């Protein structure tokens, strides 16, 4: 939401607009961290098993 002037009515007070802007910012921050945590958990759940770099790879296609 880059342009709150399009979202809010023209006759709204500056204080009310500032409160709404702060609330929207807090909501956006909360959602950002919520989804960041979900993405991080997904990557941890789907992390491949560690391999020994000195062990030969299995033959492919067999």
C-alpha cells in the first residue's frame, strides 16, 4: 500500500490516517514474519540428508 490517499477518504484527520498507517504496517510486519517462519520451516523439513563428500556417488540410472 504505497498510496494511502487512494484508500482513505479526503476528510479524514491526519491523526486517524497515521493510526491506520501504523496498524497496516504492523499487520504487514506480522504477516511477513509469519510466512518467513513457514518458509524457513519448509526448508528445514525438506533439507536433504547430509552426505560424506569423500564417499563415491551411487551409479546413476541403475
